[in-house]
C-alpha cells in the first residue's frame, strides 16, 4: 500500500525535473527554471517534515494494544 511518505519520495524528483522542464519549454531560461523547481521540491520536503510530520506512538497508546504474536 502506498503511503504519504512514498508519494512524497516520488514527488521530489517529479517536482524538480518536471517543473524545471515545463518552465524551460515555455521559454524561461534553464538557470531560472532549476531554482524554481528546486524551491517546489523543497516545499514538498518541508511539508513532509514539519506539517505532516511522522509522530511516535505514545506510551499510553502502545500499552493499549496487545503484544504482537509471531505465531
């Protein structure tokens, strides 16, 4: 099953390369298009790190679950 962080890992190169290529095709210079694509990729990374950050399960939630059985 594809999770949020799998999608983020896929979006980073898509944002960098795709936006840079699209901006180059519409006439923006490559030296201007690459930083814009990198800024968008940086925004995706920042969203994954700070807005939708992975959270550790608290001790109370861990004790509420029964232990896993390997059998």
